[in-house]
C-alpha cells in the first residue's frame, strides 16, 4: 500500500458529481506529509511555518480515500495559513473513536497568531471551506471551524477510515528484520545527509548507522535535490553552507517542486541570532548545530521520526572516557572520545582514519584561505574558513575553530582588512593541533 501521487482534486467537482469516491489502502503519514508539502509555497508567502504531529498509537496503513482526504487537509491548512499572522500552523492527527473494522480520525489545525478572515465571529466554516465540508460529509465525516468572539480559530475535521488488514502502528511501521553490520536490528527509515565536509559525513553517518537508520550521503544542495527526486527519503539532514547550491536553496526547490515531502532538518555551524528563523522561513522543519553530538542528533531524530523507527543503541556500546584538555591546550578531547565511542568491530581504527582525513585536508583549506586573502576574495575565504572551522570543531580543536569562525564572519561582512586574526596565528594554532592529534591517534605526519 502506498500514498497518493496524484494532484489534489478540486472539491467543487464533488458538487457536480464529476468525481466518485474511492477506497484504497494508503499510508496515513505519507498523506499528511504530502498535504503539508502542497501548502508550503503558501506558508512561505505568509511567513508561516507548518508542522504536523501524528499520535504515535495511530496505525500508519489504513483504508479509505487518500486523494480526497489529502484535498480536505490542503483546504484546512490553506485556510489556517491565510488566517495566521506569521507564526506556526500545526496539524495534529489523533484517533477519536474506533470499532473492530473502522477508525475515526480527527485532524485539528491550530495557529499561534491570528488575523480574522472575515469578521470576529468564525463559529462556522468560511466560504472557502464550504466545499471541503461537503467533501468531508461525502466521506462520512464532518468539518468545522470553532471560534468565538474573534478568538484564535481551531480548524478540524473527523473522517472515518477502515483498519488495514496489517493493522501496523506508526511506532513500528518501519522496523524490518534486517541487521546492521554489527548485528543489531535495522530500521528501514531512510535519511539523506547533505554535507560537503568529509569528516562531518563520516561522523554523522556512523552515529546514524549505530542508531539503526539507513543513511545516504551527498556533497551539495543540487545533489540533495536530485537524490530526493529518485528516492523516498523520510528525512534530510541539510547542511546550510555548501558549494554549488546551499541548503536554503535546495530546501526551497524540494518544497516547491515535489509532492513527496520529507522532514528537513537544518544542520549548521552558525549558532547565530536569527539563523533558526532563516532556516524555518526556507521551509526547513527544525535546526541542529554542529559539530555533531550523538545525544543531540538522536534526540532530534527521535522527536521527528516514529518512536520505534530505529533500534536502540546497544547497552554495551563503547562509553566515552572522561574528557580532558591536552597538555598543550590545543584540544578538548570530548570530541575525540565521542569518535572513539563510535568505533566498533568494523572500524576499530576510526579515530586514526578521521584524524588522517583531517591532516590531509586541512592544509588545502589553509592554502585556500591564504589565496583568498591575497586576492581579497571574500567568498573563497568564507567557504574555506567555514569548512576548516567545522572539521576542527569535530576533533575538539576549539581555539582553531574559533579563529576560523572569526575569519568566516569577517569575510561574510566584507571586513577582511581590519577584523580578522593574522593568518600566521591560524597556521601556528593548526601546527599545535596537528601535534596533539598525532599524539592522541597514534599517527605520524
């Protein structure tokens, strides 16, 4: 059973008997996601963010009319977005009654900030929702808008569906019997990571694999858009700053050119005021800062994905050793212990591999910064400093990461001539980091 891939039908056609109702099996979560994707352009126009919350006990596979249900949800969400003054529009889905063969679903849409559509009293659906109400009635349900004396309205409908023979719940819908390389249960939840930094790719992929997810990697925004066209990803972890096409543009293209809408989490090293709002305005669902930390990443996925979508990390997973700062002060070893804790039978020398990646790539980035400074090329300095900052932070080189951040911010502000650390300071700190990393990982230059 799958989701609808057709366009929503015009509900006015029901009144003229041009459309007959259908009965088919479908994935409830997919229909909800497609409906929220359909209204994304309207939400962006009204500076509103749309989120959805499905009650975990709901079955994912049900039997009903997926195309008409999607049409109703699009109309509900559109009316709510038009009534919102920016802010959040939330669609909640929960069961409101069931029998042996049927399940009544309630779809409730609320807004965080409200501008009346047509006067203070909206106790009945406005004209734009009258056809959708008729369509809901045709499905055996009801649709209303509740508001009194101009208060924030609640848009809702109740639609009956039939239980699927498989009767699987959202919590367990993506669990398969396959095993991960280390022998643990594996989820069929598919995640795409769009990230241009090889160290971030390696660390992020291992965290997700150990948590039981299926993970694919791409290196820039254009590759993410193309991958989304060909694969049904449940979530995209989208780096904001990438070459060729950044994560903001990639997200806008996915949101406006596709009816299959994944959850998109912004991943950025810029913990700046207004950055989260910029990500949400581009159509992303949430925001995660780098460097990757296993607890934060898994908590984010646990919030957005079904509760049992991935197998738990085994209790006997290696535990990080107590963190220390090395004698030279170049490294905070918390990050190194996180990487050591990800090592397993397949990658016992993981830290050594990642350190070698860093030592091979960092000199090229420093050379790019040097050339960009000589040519007064702000974009070249910004991109190279951003990448070196991210890699350094992942390995605990916090002072070097901070120096790179200053370079990046100065390049972004076109202030390279006056507001940056001298390049020799960056190079000297890098030499200290190299010595400390070689000692920690047991590698030579």
